[in-house]
């Protein structure tokens, strides 16, 4: 006990705050400075998720070159651990408020109950999209373990046990991984351009340990359609000012409202003085009236100063009968929702959309590069969605940039009341960048939609060939398309790797009409397909819909269609556990499967169709 319970609490507050400051400066700051002298930058998951030590999360992340968070891969239908989304939000906020371009994540770490080697890129994509929308723009795979063996007998190889994607040259789809990597690269590159657009800056307080809270909801909650960052005391005191009623930072970031959560009601004199000055200079602040300082510094005179400043800035605000007080050029609110405060400021949602289904779920983020506005929008449902999306953009035409293919196309749009509405067709777990970079020449543009007519369904027979030395026969014939796991041949049933479907297709001249293209739809694929027609490669397809434009390769008459399909490692690993297995084909230091583990559906399942698609322009 130091004098009294109150004084003891203040002493402890100062002590913990000192530890947090020392950790930031003498660990993360010192490491960064040491490495800079040697021409090296520093990534760091500073200080880690879940309050692992007495520190200030934003302050620590701000001391390194590339702040990092982490996210993990859950089981189907489940979510990530609650400390990971907030850790990622903290890493992105640190990058934004400290003027750093990159916000990275330890990415796709597997929970111990998630089956090893069991997640194709189509499973990982909506997880990546969710965290891209939180501000991540550099993916760091967890893990890519060193593989000392270079022969075929030691696959899938060395791991970090149950943790990680084991993303190495030994995964079955290593040769096809470029398509997935390209998707992540395109998203990352665009999300590294310009500045993040957020309307709200949440000040999370001064105490230690402190981090973006994962154990509770923040109140007032950020309203739908508005994005936000968290800020800390260092940024509040040393980097934040007011210009034209906006809270601005030296690197160009700006916010419309500073928000203090309901439990941030104790402020030190320096923090409260700064908030007073921000309001006086025109800022809008939503915050409870501070009660007293948490620190011993200046005690007891500091208590009187806090009360005096609070009475001056908040006036008679009591959150019930009086919810707003004007001070200088700015104003303070407490009681109204953030929706109401923003509406009073005439600030509409940055993004909103209709809901074709009751559980329609989209994620989004907005960045601005000069005069260009760039929005990333992702569908979190495993079904296609047709939505009307409204953007807080005026006077610009809309384009769609597709990160899976790199294609750019014009979009329909309508401009009204300083907003632009864009119809979006999103594939199952689909995503797109909606880009506004050119002045609109008309208030609306309506483009004809593509229409498709099925030309034929490619039924059996199919030839299916397998690579040597992996237990499967060289070739089998198929009357229809079924999972490899349904085969009576154990070599096919337990096969893992890439097998090739071949079929000859007759194309009538009537299929080839001006203003149309011929699309191949593979239907259901487990997991990745490579398509070639008449020996011409047409790409790698790793997510639904598995569709290839075959117009430039298909010709009237006879054609040779080849579809290489790659599945995952578990089936072969399960096959090696069978009592009847005369030979095993896999090697690993981590064995998550038994002879009774369920097999993964594999192969080309179809139906495979060819369609004529009319071009809209």
C-alpha cells in the first residue's frame, strides 16, 4: 500500500505505463535502430496477440518498419479466435497512423484441429479477403518449412507439427500455386497504393497493458458502412492536429471524428489538454466526460485541472438530456450513436449495399490514390451474389478490376445525391476491386449483361491418366465423372497429386458466331484444374466457377480437350495407413491421419459444359 488505495492504484498505473514505454523504446525501437544501421528492416508481431505482456500494442507496432498481426485457419463454419481480428486491425491501424505503407500478417496458421494439408486455395481465399478488408496488404505464409530432401520419397516432408499450411514445394499443387500467389499479389499491390480511408479514429486510452480490445465490444460501436483506425497516446499527442474540421496526421491520413470508448473516462492532463485543443481548433469528439487522471503525476493538483478542463470542454453534457457541447470551433458529443453524430455532420456511409439474402455478407475497404478511389469488395458466402453497392464517390465512372485474372472492364453505374451505385455480380467467395479514376461523361451508364446458352454437355467416355510411382494405374477409362475416392482400385481411391482427363470434342461451325465466345465450365472440381485445348494452355483454375474461355483455342471440327486436376495430400496419407498397404508413398514428421480418417472428394466431378456467351460490348 502506498498511502491509500487510490494512490496505490495511481502508482501501479504509472509503473505499468513505464514498463510499456520501456518495452517500446528499448526492445522494438532499439532492435529497429540496430538493424537500420546495418541496412536491414524489421517485421514484428509486436507485441503479439492476446495481451501477452505489459505493453502498448500500437506503440510497439509503431516502432518497427512493418507492423504485423496474425490470423489462423479455422474449421469449416467456424471463425478465427477473437484475438486475431483485433490484432490485425491493430497492425493495420499502426501502419496507417505511423505513416507506414505495409501492414503484414502471419497468415493461414492452422489450428491444431484443422487437418494438415487439407485446405485448398479456394478454402483460404475468403479468409484472406476478410483480412485484406481489415487493412492487411502483405501476406507472410505460416509456414514454409525447410525441406532438406530433394527426392520424391520424402513428400510432403518436414513440418511445424499441426501449425501452418506447410506451404512448400512439396504440396501437391506447388506447380499450380502461381495462380493463388498472383491473386494475393494483385490484392496486396493495390491495397498498398495511396491512403486508407477511415472516418473514425478510436482512441483506446493510456493505460498498460493495452491493445485493441478483443474481450469485449467497443461502445459506441463503429456503425456499418464506416471504416476506422485505432490511435494511441503517442499519436494523439505528437502526430494529430486539425485542418478544416478533420483530424489529420503528417503523412496524409485524416478522420472525421475522434471517438473515446465508454470506459476511457480517465485521462492524464497532457492527453486531456490535447483533446481540448483539438476541439477548440474544430475537431468533433465523441467521448464520456473524464472523471479524473489515472496517474500520480502532478497529484493532487492534476485532479483539479482535469475537472476544470472537462467542465470547460464538455460543459453540462450528461449523455441523456444534454448530449452535445460546442467548444471553440469544434464540438463534443456523448449519448448519441455514431450514426447520429455522422448524420449531423452530413457524412453518409462510405459503402453500403442491399441484401439479396438475409445472410448476405460482404467485406470491404477503401483507399484513395490521388484522384482515384479504390474499393475492395469480397463475398463471404459460398454462393453467388448480385448486389447493388453504393459508394461515397461522386462524378466518376466505375471500373471493375478482377484480382483473380488481372482483367479490367467498365461497369454499369448511376450517380445520384453525391453517391455512385454499381451493380456487382460476385461469384461464390468472389471479390473485385471497384475503381473510380476517370471523370464520368454521363450521370449513368448501363451495359448489357452477358447471356449464356449451353451448347453441349460433355459426358463420357473420358480417359484419365496418372503419373508413375504414386500407386495409381497408368490409365483408366471413365464412363462418367465421379470422385476418385469412389474407385474400386485402391491406387485411384487413395491417389494424391495431378491426374489428366482427356476427351475429343467435335465443334460444329455454328458454335463460332461473331460477338460471342465459347466458355468451358468444368462444374465441380476438387481441387485445382489446368485446361488446354489442342495443346494450348488456357490457365489454372482454383476456385468456383471453374470456367475457361476456349474461343481462341477451339476450332470447327475435332478438338482435343485436356484437364489436369490436382487434389490434396490427405488421401494418399490415409491410404498409406491401410493394413493392406504393401507400399507407402508419403513421408512426414507429422501424422494427422489414421486409416479411418475420411477421404477428401477428389477429381473432376462436373458437369462439364460448353456454352456460347454473348459479349456485352
